[in-house]
C-alpha cells in the first residue's frame, strides 16, 4: 500500500513518519517511533492498555488512525516525566504496588494523569469512574486506587514542584 | 493486527465530505469519526472499503446549542463525554445524560460521537468475530463466507436457522433516550439538508439498519423544546458495569402534574431488536392515570411484547426479556416519584 508522510506531535517533539493510511496510532508509536510503553491489549477499544493523551484527553490509540491525529499533541507514558525522573503518578504506582505484571500500567498512568490534571481532589467514586475504561487482570484494583490516592498526596504536597516540573513534553522544546 | 488497505480522506466541510461520498464507488466508502465502532469492525474484516472518510475535521459539526424556543441542537461530532457533562443536558434532558454516561467507559466516550452512536453497526454473537472464527463457520446471512470445510454447506442465520431475516441487534444507548425525547436527525445529501424523526431513521433490519444513503451524512440531532424538563431515566443491562455494549436497555420519559397524574410518557427499548423502538402502547396506557403497581406492571408487560431478544448475545433471551420488564418497572417508579432537576428548581421558585 502506498505510504503517506505524516508529521505528528509526540511528547513535545515533531516526528515525521512515512506510513500507510490504514496504520493505527498505536502501531506508529510502537513500531515507527520506538515508543513501546503504550501496549496492545484487546485491540478493539475495550481494555485501556493503549491509552495516550490527545490534546490532554485520554483516548485509545488502538482505534485511532495515525493520519487522523496530525496536528494534535500526543503524550505517551514515555513523556510523563523527563528521563530518569518520575511523575507523581508514577511514584504513587511504584510505592503502592499499583503495578503487578505491569502490562496495563501505562494506560492507568495516562488515565490517572488526565484525571489529576482535570480534578486534583477526586473522591474515590470519581477515581473509580475515571479509571473504569482501564482493565487490570492482576491487582483487583485496590492497590491501583491506593496508588492514585498516594499520587494525589504527593501531587498536593508539592503542587508547585509537580506543576512547575517540566514534563518531557515541555522540557525538550 | 493490520487493517484492510484503504485510502483516507479528511474533508474539512460538509460539502467536501458529500462530494467525496458521491464520487466514491457505491458501498465503497465508510465514514469514521471517533473510530470506536468502525476501527474494531475493520480489524475483524467485517468490511473492506476502498475509502475511509474521516469527518473529524469538519468544525461545523461540533458543539451543542440550546434555546428555550428552538430546543437542543447537537452537532454530529459532539462527543458522548461532552454531552454527558453539558449542564443543559443534565438539567433539561436527564434521560439523555444518563444514557450517554452508560455508553462503554470514559475513554471510549472521549472518542465516540453522538452521530456515530446513532449510526452504530448492528451486533450479533455470530457476526462480531474475527475473520478466522467466521470463516470456520461459513459466515452468516449478514456476511456469508463460503467455506467447503465448514460444518454447514450453505450460509444460514445461526440465530434463526432457516430464516431469511437478520436479527443482529441495534446495541446503542443514546437512541432509546432520544426516542423518548421525540428527537429528529438532520441529514445532508445531494439534495440539501432534511430533518427526519429519529424513529423513522431505524429500519429494524439487522442487515440494513438505518435510512442513510451512501451519499448522505448525518449532521445533527435536534431535540424539540417541548421535551425539555421531562423526567427521565435510562436502565442498561450489561455483563460488566463498564465498557460493555447493552444486552437490553430501557429509556423512560414522563411529565407528571401536581396531582401525580401522568400527562405525557414515552418508553423506548434497545439491544433486543434490530432497531431501538418506542413501545407503542405505553403512552395510551399511562397518560391520564395515577401510579399504581398494576398499571406499572401492565406497561412493563407491553415492553416485553415489543422486545424480541434472540440468541444474538452471550446472555439468554429469557433473561434479557425479563430484565426489560424489571427495568421498565423500576424506571417508571423512578420517573413517577422523583421530580426532575429542572422541574424541582421551577417548583421551588414559585
């Protein structure tokens, strides 16, 4: 199939790829850009493993055509914090055992970041609702909710530091 | 997995989209917006279009407008998340807010649009499967896949063997809610834009689900002003409380006067027929009456007569039919006894 040239904005950088028009955003991220943090789970939009932020909103890259998202700001799990550093959400998951096998974790991190950006003081019910598109087959979710609560605390304790800390997206420009 | 090969176009205006659709070979173009229905269906090789038309860039199809005289106009590209959180929808059209909030999960609702939700492909246990799975079976009426090694030598409907009708169910949540609000759809085509009642949009045929020509585009949904403020609720049966499609859905709206007498009522069901359907007897049974357990049970029974669940999904037809009755009863009780938010504010204001 004939390839088309796309310019995508990923983690704050402009990346150029030549891909066929039927290529999914998930595959472009993983295969063409080497960003293998986003995972293929169900492959039909029902598990949340492939979640990325598109203009700040969590979406499923397994049902997104890459060519449809030219011009959008895409943030993957790799862009949450600069290399060698952790975003408060990642710290929360690391400390509270929010990841067991780890396969669903990038999707949970992305969805949690979107929640905290929108609502820094969510109730447990709001956390459960916000994460209800993400499936985990290991933890039974309790550790995940605890991780989010810990992330909230760390976020709240150092709001300025967390807010001012350049994400990878901003840092590279 | 790889999608079938196709060319992609991204029109920026309705006129451009219509031109692209008109120039495409008949049946060879598929429209995509959020992608949550079309892309998985392409993954399963349910279609192999030459052309995919991504309409997300048509800015004119976005957004919600409300005026107490004109009613509610919802652009086809409005996401389900935007609808669910819109204050006017929550306050004036609670049945719609509840129904869209019940679609899949929050990430799917960030992508899925109201236009896409109204145009969903019909679903069936025997159809929404991988190409490999379907080929082993020889396909079905809706999508025959002749295979000399399949157990059956001819293509049949596995839901109603011997029948010539496709029972794939219409499995959306927003349409039953919009039916109870007397909504209309706006359709753009080569001869301009027309409005049609939503109830005429569905053809109740699993293979030919909606009245939308290959050269037409659904551009907006209108909810008339007279439906604003109606009490309403939506009940949905599914295996998990998130992500899943409905196995049965019941939407109810009602106007109740100060004496507790029903002045207007609609009951609509989804996911048990090839179309979302209004229950025809509900209005006649309810209007002019006060709530009673016998009346509510009678309407609930009428609902189960409209619903025709068959073995199109993982749960049994008997269970889905029974849940139609239970949901109708609960939804009617909720509407009758709980004033809506808009109504409550209005009453407390006088």
